[in-house]
C-alpha cells in the first residue's frame, strides 16, 4: 500500500475490532450483533468483486450456503477443530468458485443471471431428499454439539476484519489500481501489462472465500439450520442493496450501508414487513436516481476523500 499508505485501512480495521468487542457488553442482544456482522462481511465480500471488477453476483448467497454446508459436514464427519472446519468452509466455497470460473467469461447481466442460476442449482442439490443421508436434504443439518455463541461471534469478527483488510488492500495497492483500470477499460489495461484474467480470478476466489468463511461461522452459530436459511436469495439482495447504498469500490461504504440498513430492517422490517418493503423499494429508486455511487458520494462531492 505504498501509494496511499496503509494507515486508513489499519484504522478502519482497528475501529471495527474495538466496536464489535465492546458492543456485546453494552447491548445485550449478541445475536443481532452477530447477524449484523454477517451482513457486513457479505456486503464487503460482494464489494471485493463488484466494487473492484464490476461483476455483480446475484447468486452470491451460493458461496455462503456452500461454506455453511462444507463446515457442517466437516464437523459431523471429522474430528477437526471447529475453527478448522470453518476454514474448510471457506476452502469449499473457493473450490466451487474454481468450478464456476468459466462464468467470468460472461459480463453484465449475463454473468449476474448465470451466477444466480448456479446458486439455485446448489440449493436444489443440497435440499434433494435423495441426498438426505449426506446433506440432510430438506431437513437440514444439526451440529448443536459444537454450539458456542461466544466463539462463533469472535470467529465472525475475525472474518469481518479479514474482509475489510482485503478491501483496504484493494483500495490502496497497485493491485487495486490495476483492478479499477481494467474495470474501466480491460483492453487498455491488458495493453498496459495488467494480467486481466489472473486478477479477475484472484478477486473472484477471494470474494467466494470470504462468503464461505462467513457461511461456516454462521452455521456454527446457528448449529441447526435448513437449506432455506443459508441459500435464501434475500441474503444476496440484502448484500447488494447494502453495498450500493453505502458505495461500492470503497472500504467504509459497505460497512455504513450494511450496518445502517440492517438496523433499519430490524427496527421496521420485522414488525412491519409491508411498510419496510415499500420503504426499501423507494430507497432503491432514490438511490439509483440521485446517489448512484452511494451515500459515501455525498462526502466526495464536498471534497472529502472517502477511503
């Protein structure tokens, strides 16, 4: 991070660590804090791909669900420590991303729809009753013997710091500058010596790995879950809207978007879902019309450099 310095990223990471270590002692609902962290991680992971390469994955939840199932199966069928199983969930999602690598040959809506279809295929596979002896089928999986809310909370926090650190690296490093250059004009970037294919694949795998790690920690925290809980498209929709609201291609934008909108969802959406859907729809329309670069662009317009 020589060109812009590592300090802004370090400050953001340290602040996140302090905030989410202190909050459980101030606010008693640790489950809500865990859920918020989960969506911040997913929003940041999606930001790595969309914000720095322009590939919008409608089926991002597929990596999340794959990580949850890979972690749970490792817990059930091996004697590995749970942390190692969560890491295995991240590796499992990376393997899925490698298999789906040819999707990167597509662009725009074609990539988004193909990615969505891939996530739905994964959902139908794990929920298939014929595979219930392996995946639990529609009955889901149960790993309550390793239930540990405190440990899973700290694990999700570590994943959040990792995702934010990666975003900070993308934002400030030459690697990140190359990503933004090829997003603007891949042909010119390739002529300038940037390995466009390699860098896209690396970001694709990193984004998938973050979602897989988050899915693993989420499964550990829930301990009992059904396919719908980790493959619901609502997760992808939330991550996309949160990222767009805060501002993609930045480090703090996805954090602001995920934290603020998730709190709004818990304040309104659970008790008054119809009103929340109306508010959400209006918010998206206003966002597209007046703030296409997210709320962070309000600071940029006033001369504040958003990290």
